[in-house]
C-alpha cells in the first residue's frame, strides 16, 4: 500500500480560475447558481455551508497549475480532481522497471480538468 500524507490541493488547484456551481444532494441533475471560490479554505467553508441545506458544491472545470511543479508525485484530496498524480518522468521509470498494480490515466482525458503547464 502506498500513501502520501502531504497533500497539494492548495499548491496546484487555482480555485479562482476554476468554475463551481450549486447542486443538490437529492437531485443530481440540478444545476444551480454559479459560485465563486477563492481558495481551498473558501472551498471547504462553502462545501460545509451548502451541505447543511442538502446542497452540494459541484464543478464545471478545475484548473490545475503545474507549470512550476517540482514534484514527481503528489496527492490532492477533499476536492474535485482528487487522487494521486505522477510526472511523466516517474511514470516512464515505473513502467521501465515493470512495477505492477498501477494504472496511469492522462490528466487531459478528463474534460472537466484544465491543466496549465
């Protein structure tokens, strides 16, 4: 089992450029008002406030800023686009060494994620 304790959502998600809206816990098709999120703390706060009213904070687009990333692997939690991320260099080394048990998915295949390199 592999687990990264340090998370990078505050470093790599540009919340101000990402697009969020209000949804419903009961009606997953509801697309409510757009809501502006400034940073991770604001995201968590809005998420908790909306949840009290059976509403949900949803996203149209998440913007990842990776142009200055020096990490070969990082983890994002408690937000859309959560998961483990590996650099192309690390992915190639893992494949070359024939390690198994991992699947790599290109970030750009998720139409709701915009990556700035």
